[in-house]
């Protein structure tokens, strides 16, 4: 082995739940839903607030005249959509804060780099002709013990 290469793998939902445990997985779910719903609520509230204020500006000719008395009360619209924007922003911020303490959803993988190294094999040596049987390797005998012994090199 010549070293390792660091790769990252995204953790699947069942593994993620197992890794975090029940309480922390609930925190992950709450964080995700708070970010989604809080962002949508804050965006809808801000757009509605801008539409309401734009309508008020159009009715008063951008503050040059008093609004017509037959028009609805704009104070309630501004208060309601302002509160909607604030609540959505608070939920978005809470979801973002809850997600900060969670680990990344990737797991490190260390892939080894392998290089094939050719080793020199020593040439087989023949034992001397009058050597005892213990000098021969065990794998050399292929015939049963008896008068005929075969030695394979």
C-alpha cells in the first residue's frame, strides 16, 4: 500500500437515523421542517406585506392624498402580514440553529492505493544426494511412504 485517498459518501436515511439516535434524529427532522416551513411562511408574509403596502401606496398616490374611506383598513393587513413574516423568519432561524449542532451527512471513506511489487523468488536448491529425509520439504513427497519415493522440485 502506498497511501490512502479520502472520499466522502452521503449517509442514507436509515443509517443517518441509526447514527444520530432517536432524539437527535428528531432534532434533524424538526430542523429540516422548520427551515422549509419557516422559509415559506417568511417569504409568503413578505410578499403579502409588499403587496399590501404597494396597494396602500397606490390608493394614497404615494402619500400625497388621504386613503379613500371605502377601502379596507390597511393597519390590520400590515400588522398581520408583518407578524407572519416575523414568525416565519423566527422559525427559519430556529431551524438553522438546530441544524448547526448536527454532524455532516457524509461519511469519510479511506480508499487504499495499492501497488503491486514484484519480488524475486529464490531459485530452488537441490539437497545433497545423501541428505537425511528431514532435509527435504514436506510437500516434495507425493507418493506414499515405501520403497518408491518421489521428490518433485
